[in-house]
C-alpha cells in the first residue's frame, strides 16, 4: 500500500475519529446513530494510522506531499 493521506489529513481524521468514538461510547447517541458514529470513527482512526485511504485510491486522489 502506498501512502495517500498527508499529515494535515491524518491529523483531521484522527481528531474526528476520536470525537465520533467518544460520542458513540459515552452514550450521547443510540440506535443507528450509535453504530454509524462507531464505524465511521473507527475507519477514520484506521485510515489515519495506516496513512492509506481506499476511497482515495479509487478516486485517484492523494494528499501526500511526496
């Protein structure tokens, strides 16, 4: 996997991911919103940690400054 997520993008993904996970796990939302926040938050954190976004690959996009 070639990195396609840049530094600023990674930071934003990590912050948003943590916020969504906190919203889901503190019980601020329930039902479908709970699962949505949980899954999207986990995906955001994972793509931030791996420096790779499959959606960017499909779209031919990269935010890396290589």
